[in-house]
C-alpha cells in the first residue's frame, strides 16, 4: 500500500482572479488586457480622460472627427470588476459610431482619437464624461445591456460621481475605421 503523504493531497493554491473580475476578458482574448500597464504608459488628456495603449494598431490612418469607428469593448468599474462587454451582450456586435457626432459618451469619443485600426486602448473615464445623459436605449454608448449592468453604472454615475479618482474603465479595440 502506498502511503498518501499529506503534502501531495492538498490542491496547490494559486492566486486566481474572481470569476466576476475575469469575465469579459475573453471578449478581447487576443489582447494583453491582463498585462500590467506601467504607470508611464498612461496619458492624461486635458478633459481628465486617461488612456494607455495596450496594443498599437497597424492601420495606416489615425482616428479623427468624422471617421466611422467600430469598437469591441469591455466595461469595468474602477475596482476592475466586470460590468458588461460587446462580446457578452451582442455576441460580438461592435459599437459603431461617428467620431464627434455625440453617439458615443464623451470619454470614448475623445479617448479613441489617434488610434489606428486593430489597436487596443484602456480608457479611464471620469463619470462627468461617461453616462451623464443616462443609460436608456438611444443614449450615447457603448451602453451596457440589461437591468443589472445598467444599475451598476447608474450607481457609479449618481453615487460616486464626486469621488476623487473614480473612473469608468473601458477597454476598447478599434476593429474598423472608415
């Protein structure tokens, strides 16, 4: 008879992110969205939007007002918890908008400028530039889908809007630019 030593019975403990945190990363699976981003990679725009390029795009042109942009997105609260994504709520249908026309929340509209097709960028958007017009259908997007995710963002917009350092996190991938 083999003797089971207690040390081999125990499952190895590994640090795992909670399911809630990890969910949605598959939407941008080929991204390095789990890779730590060095502080110096973040740039702050005069409006207060902060961004970091996680992967530069390979397209020849940079986004500018008037361009039509398709983005895949993952929305998180500032503590990193997953709220929703284009992959989860639309089966991967991108959010499509014309830059500068008001169909995207201000932080996204401004935050994706200068990106090239294929690029991935993490946006930290102050609540004042996020869902200020509300989260109902037809409001500037990308909108989370369903009651729960929208309630989470309403809470951020209403309760935490004046908290210093509070941001809405959006990871966006520019999949098409025209």
